């Protein structure tokens, strides 16, 4: 019997103008609840994996090459903090970054958490990529759980 696990996911968007209505979904982040040794669930989350669009062509109508480098740097930082949170079981930096990216001040925002129950993080991430990213089979994948690949 397989067990269902509690996840949450967040959609990562590029918002060129906070006042405008145009935005481009550039990635998804899948987080899993940590389990305490006493059996309860810790409110913090471990990054189970993330995916981003395979190339940045979708952003070119909105950004200059300089701004595109900023977006890439933010995506790299998200990836790095997710890896660190999963390998070191230290979610503080990840939680702080996600909170900071909740506003469109830098053009990249991370949406509010949405709940998800699934058996396997890789399958859940595949489903999210299919739903939110234009070409999931080509998307840049960072798997951080057991069985995840990079």
C-alpha cells in the first residue's frame, strides 16, 4: 500500500510591470512537509523539486538582455536555496527567500502556496510542469528528493 504525502507547490512568474496584467509563468516549485521525530508535521517545508522553462525566449518581448540576466540569477538562487534546504534540512533561507519573492519588486514573484496530495514527488512535479509550463519534457529539472535527478 502506497502512502499519500502532503505537498505544496508555488508557481514562479516573471512580472515585467507590477501594475500591468502581463506575466509569464517561468517555473514551479514543489515543497514537502517535514515530519518531526514525534510524529507531527513541522510547518516548514523541504524543497522536493523544481522546474523552469527550458529557454527564455518567452520573456524577450518583456525584458532587455540585462534584465534577463537578473531573472536568470534569481532562478539560480531559487535552485541553490532549494538544494540547500533539502540537503541540510535547513529551510530558513528558503522560507525567507519565498517570502521575499512574494512581491513583484524585482520582476520575479513566487505565488502563494497551493496544497497537493500525491504519492510520488517526481510524478507530482511532472504533472505540475505539464499544467503550468509550455514544454515540460524540455524543461530544466532539479529533482531533490529520492529518485530525483538533475
